[in-house]
C-alpha cells in the first residue's frame, strides 16, 4: 500500500492564534493613527508577517523607510509573543487531539505546514509538538501560499508522494497551495469561503474516524 501523509496548517486549524495576531496588528495600527478591523484581519490569515505589514500600511496609507518597516515587524512580533507566552493546551481547537491521536496510533506520518515563524514555540506551549514528525514553517519557505512550496517540502520530508498527502487548511490561499501541490485539501471553516477544497468541515468535531480511515486506504 502507498503511504499516506497528513499535513496540518497551524493558525485556524490547530489553534486560534488569529485573535492574537489581530490584537498585535491593531495596536500597531492604532499607534499609527488608524483603525484595524476584524474584516481587515481576514486578509491576514495564512499570509506572511512581512506581507501582513505591507497590507496594514496600505490600509492606513502609511509610507515607511525599510528601517522603520523592520522595526514595526519586530514590535508587532514582540506584542504577539506576549500573548503566545500565556497559551496552554486549553487553546487547542475542539477535537484536534482526537484526529492527531487517531493518526499517530495508525502510524501515519504527520507534518505541520504553516506560514508562521513562531510555529514551534506555539506547538510547545499547547503541548502538541510530539505529534509532529516534521515541521515546515515560515523559517523554511521562500514562497508564500498559494505557492505549494510549504506543503511540497512537508511531503518530501515525510517521504510521502504529494498525491498521497492530505492537507487541513483554514485559508483560501492555503487550500489553493494544497491544490497546487496536487494534494487532497480539507477546508476547516466556512465552506463557501473554502469552496475550492476537496472536502469541507466547520471544525474537527464534524470529522469522524471512519472518514479518516477512508482517506488511508
Ligand atoms: P508569524 P498559518 C499564519 O499562520 C497566520 O495565519 C498569519 O496571520 C500570520 O501572519 C502568519 O502565520 C505568520 O505568522 O508572524 O508568527 O510568523 O495559518 O500559516 O499557520
Ligand atoms: Mg491558517
């Protein structure tokens, strides 16, 4: 039987760190004299920190030097990390451990495929790091989702053919990246927003083990 691998996005799939990204970006926007809304924050999901700051400055119509840009990147991340410091396993999204346990017990290789450069400390804080055979995050990629790079590196490190990989994603760009990698994409969240996914669920409570079993055969 050809081996199947599973790749999980982090923010919006395993934990809801989007709310902390939002608070940190909002603080910066307010310091710069403009509002940052939840609608704005939607555009930031799955997007790299650098690209987020570019979008933020566009929203506020703020111009900056490279030096100032770099300082704001650091400032935002320091504020974000203060929230991460307080995280624990109570922040794991519902039924994520159910799925991870099932896959682990079946000996299925598991990777993380995230845009975040803070993925490892977050997984450590919520005590899920031990489930992952491979971590691919913002420190390992040169091309952002929807480019398939993050997932292709994950498949390669898992030793699994891309076509035999299953990706859980909450962002439109992430579903596109999985599809571009010729992987099976599972959208976690609003099915209309993630209509390009091969399968859709609102969250992991809707995924039963028989469904996962079916993906392994
Ligand atoms: P960091 P994901 C993404 O995580 C977030 O959705 C996105 O909002 C964030 O800008 C990006 O990580 C980078 O995060 O600032 O921690 O490097 O959904 O790809 O797991
Ligand atoms: Mg995400």
